[in-house]
C-alpha cells in the first residue's frame, strides 16, 4: 500500500465510510459545518452552511452533499474537514479506512499485536472443570502421600503409575519417584 498524503484523494476514499458510519450524527455534522463556516468562510459560505445544516434533509444526505462539495473545493477544504473531524470526533477520525492503512504502513506489527494480545492470556481452552479436576487429582495424591496409614501407600503405587499415562515426561518422573520413595520407606521400616 502506498502512503496517502493527498487529502483530496483521502476524502474520496473515506466518503462511503463516513456516510455509512452511525457516529456521524446530526450534531457532529452540524459542528463540522459550523467550524468550516466560521473559521474558513472561503471554504463554506453562510449560504452553503445553511444548506448543509437544513434539518428537513436527512443527515446522511446532507453529509454526502457536504463531502461532495468539499471534494470539489480542493485540497485545503478536504484538509480542514479532516482537521475538524479530528477535533470533534477523534474516534471516527482514527477509524477511517485511510487512517487505518496509514497506521498499518507505518507500523506493520500493530495489526498483529492487536490480534495476538487477547489470546496471550488464554492458558487453555478446556475450561474451569478441567482445571478443577486436575487440581483435585493433585490434592488427592498429596493427601494420599502425606497422610498415609499402613497399607494405603501400597495401594497408591499402581494408581500413580496408571494415572501418569497421559502426563508429560516431567510429571511422570515426579509421580514415579513418589511411588518408589514410598515403597522404599515402607520396606525400610
């Protein structure tokens, strides 16, 4: 994508988005028209401003006519419209298609960091019941290991070996060593 520095061309590309965006309501369009009329009367005369602020005409129609009028006025008029939009509605201004393209060209990692960031905090997709079952299993094994009486550990050895079937290598080693240590302690008594 090329960098779009021509406001005249930007307005042509953003016109459809602006006309379809729900945030471009009557109040915002009126504020933009008033700013262009009061600060830059050479861009928007009093008669033209009155026409674009006519409430009997739907806002979308007035906005489309305003954008067409500004496009016809040239580069400076389009630049001042963008400046007014940035002042009065920064959220709309930052979500314009040409602004999004400029951000992507300026920082290509920006789009990837936004897409990856929310998923970074997801530990797994199995849900809370998986966590509770794993936690319960570990607590059960700890209780069997630390509070064993008599023959309890002899029964837990085969249980620990079978339960390690789907665990990682490190977890298997820990469970097997617990079972072996328990057997040795039992035999050493």
